């Protein structure tokens, strides 16, 4: 049993009833917070990620400032390709750059299955520090990118609207793509197991580019690796899969062993529920841009969103990461509205 | 009756049976063609758009080179905000820039309902030239952006992953947003009527950013204006609506009076058909990145796509614009595969 004081999200993920939906926000430890910007202006991206004290401080900021129901580790999905041996640069305010991406079978020789406890020790240390500093107040969510999304960056070498080179790589060299996806999946399983051992209470897998694939390609290049990950982890800690845009595969994903599925705002909660079935927890899905509305609108839209999900089996969140230009009191209005909405049967 | 030799697409849009699906590609007059690149290197974007001889030459290139079943006018959706009085720059290889976007009620004073025959005379002249030069070989498709998509650019002032400022404008000033949307819709109706009068045989409305809106917001800020446009035009020429990503509204859109609905590759043809109903023509939906696959794969995937749509009520196309890095013979493999797939009952 958990010794965590506010274990609302753990209860929901275990299938237990709660008096309201727990709430957190993707990218809640980030650029909309002035306290984060202070650290961003002093330290480079990888300094912030790779210095456990900094990562822990940033992770706890939204817990202190907004009283969210869970902390999510401050880190980046691209620590995995970096640990596998690829150079990863983060160009501030621009995005990632991998100057020597994977294009051929030769390039695969440049990457390895890393010893994650060694290469990513700073993540486990940050998790341990977070757990100490949280002192049982709320659960800590660890995370990793889905193999498909990590492949996108490893092959394309940078952000892209279409990830055309990554997709063309898969269509042209499917066996090479599967070899790479398997290496990423193996690394990710080790990495997430280490996060759980270090103290992460929940794990979220971000498949940010799932929505670029037609259903058949998602079933081919993404889902099998998500399934491996959830199967390897689910008996240790609950897993949340956020496969952004993969609405056509909600039914499939509901059978993956994940405890919850994240959904974006481009599907109604009612449609998502009918596709995913009655059993699984759904997480989401307010359009992040709604937090730029006036506060009364935010309260109205959040209340409407909560009603659409109905009571139980829901973790309130945005449908994607919070935007950097959201005022803190707007984020607070979202969080507080969820907290004020007690389920009718209570 | 049409005097066009290859009137396959017109027949399909009229609900008549054909021996195969007609085929064209969004952005077929564009950067993947070396003949287009020659002109791109000599003339600026607006020179190409606003010089009827150049626009007509570019429009006819894919008809000559690939023998597609329809020409689509070479132009840009942003000629409309330009005609309404906003400065529009196209930064080559980067995208649009509107240096003085609409942010307030004051800014609305800077735009007007233009006399489209005057401000956009070059479009009508290009259409007349195209019709002369096509000499009845294939139909000509005219087009415009949907009011929601045009508002995105008029308010955001440039391309964006989220169009957060445009959406926040709508959420914060809904009455102002509706006023602007109505001005764009009124201009667009005049513009499309003028295109039809000049000789366009079919009109496509591109709602490229429909998929950024949750269903309720699409119903509020996009659909009413699409409906006005189709209702105003449908008795003159058939209208195709391509509301990219608006899969949740296919049923609604099927009742708009449009003759066909475009779909992207992120919905299966079977699901789209079940949502849109049996009556309407569907257009799409091969993932444009598939054209970077080896040719045998392109043939396989195109054949599979055709089978998923089934016989009749289908216009073969990509699920979005053709990418600049597609080899011409790959595009030809797509076109030829469609042409070689005769419906079984024939």
C-alpha cells in the first residue's frame, strides 16, 4: 500500500473510486512558470536535465505553486537516444538537433544498448531527490518517449511537421526500422524499470508523433513496441500511454496492459470512451490553448470537460503540454476547477 | 452537359458511375516538378501567382507531365487576406508572414470586403488562360481557403504548430472573431463565384487547420462558414471540402451541400465512409510520405487504398499536398496505379 498522502491518481490507476478526478498538466514543470524561467536563464537545457538537484527543484515547482495531484519528473525524451550514443543538442527556443542521424545500416553501428544505470544515473538520482523532497505529498510520474517517436528524432535528426525522412526510412527499410525500434524499446524498458526502482510511482509513455501514422502503420511501427513496454512494466507500476492523435487505435491500446490512455482535445471524451471501452482510465483532454481564454471561460470549459468524462476513471489533464505563454493564474484556474468538482455520488 | 473530353471527376461529383476513380494530387503544380523549380528560381511567389501566364503555365505542367484527371489552379489561399487589405509576404522556403495581423477591433478597420473582380483579376485571367490552354482536355479545379484557416493566418500572422494566438483571439473575442469570419466568408463566396464564372469546373475549399479545433469549436468557428460557402456555390459548380483532421465532423460536413469531402490518411476509408454516409463522394487519402517509398511499395499501397474505398464515389488523391522531395516517377507510379485499377463491375 502507498504511504503517499495524496494518492488520488494511484487510486484511480488501480481502478478504485475517488471523490474527484486527480489533476496534473503535461509540461507543468516548464516555461510558463517564472521560477522555471529563472533557472532556464542560468543553466543550459542539459545542465537542467542532468543535474539532479536542478531537475528535482524544477519537478517540485508546480507541486508547490499549483498544488497539482502529481509531480512529473523534469527531463526529456531525448536522453534515451543520447544514452544510446547519438549526439543530441537542444537549441534553446528552437528544438532538438541530432547532427548525425540514423540513415543506414552502417549508422546503427554508432548506437548501443546502454547500461542505463550508468548513462542515465542523473535521472535516477533526480527521482530519488524528488521523492525525498516530495516527502510523500503526491506521487511522482516518470516517463519516456515511445520507440516510434524516438525513432522519428533519431532518423529525421530534428523536429519536423511531417517527419517525412523518418517515415520514408520505415517504408524503405522496414527490417532496419524494426531493428532500431527494438533497440529503442529494449533501452526504454530498462530505463523505465530503473525509474520505477528509483521511486517513480507511475510511468507515462509519450508517443507524440503517433498521429502522423495511418492506422496500419501505427499497428506496424508503434503499437508492438508500446505493448512490449507496458507488458514489461505493468506489474511494477501503472503505465499511462499518451499516443497523441492515435484515436483510431484506442480500442487496441486499451488492451495493451496500460492502466490509462491519454487523449488530446481532437476527440470528444464520449467518443474516446466508446472506443476505449468502459474499463480503462482516460487522461485529458482540455485544449491547452483554452488556458489563454479569460478565467471565467477556463472555468466553464474545464467544468464542461469534466462533465463529458463523467464520474470516475478519469485523470484531468490538458490534451497536450501547457503553452509557455499561459499566465500562472490561468493554469491555477484549471487545476482549482478540477479540485472543486466533486463527483455527484459523493 | 460538359464538353470536356476527360470528365471523369465531373461525373463522379454528379453522382454518376465511372469505370475507375479519377485522380489528381493536392499541390500537384509544385516543387517536386523540375519544370516548376525553373520558374520558381526566376520569379517570386507573388509574381508566379499574380502573372496569369505564369500561373497558367504552372497549372498545366502536371496535366502534361503526369496526365492527371484534373488541373488545379496554381495560386495561394492567402490572396484573399491580401485582397482584403492585409500585407502578405511569402518568405521562400519558409512560409507566409503577415507583418500587421488582426489583433483587435481597431485592426478590423484596416480590412474591407474587396471587389474581387478588381483585386483578384489576375486569378480570373489565369483561369481563362488555363481553360483556353486545357482546350477541354480535363476539368479545372479552382479553390480558396476556408474562413477558419484564413483567420488563423490573419490573426497569428504566420504559420504555427498550434495557431495559439488565433485560437485565443476566438476564445477571448468570439463576437469579433465571428465578425472577421463573416467578412472572410463573404469575400470567399464572391471570389469562388468569380472563379466559377471565369471557368472553374469544380471548387475546393481547404480548411487546412480544421484539425486544431475540438469538435465544438469546429462547429462554432468553422462549419457555419463552410456551410454558407457550399450553399452559395453548390448550384453553380460542385464543391469539395477538405477539412483536414476534422474526422469527427464528417457526418456534419456530409450534410453541407458539398459534393465531396477530402480526408487525410489518419482515418481509414472504411471509417470515413461509415461516418460520412453512403451518398457523398470521398477524396483521398494516401499518406503523401508513401510516395517516398520504392515504386513497388507505392503501387501496393495505392492499390490497397483504392480497395479500401471500394468502387464508385471516390476521387483518388493524397491525404495532403505532395512533398517537394518526391521523385516525379514516384508521383507517376501513384497516378498510373489509379488509372490501371478498373472497377470490378466494368
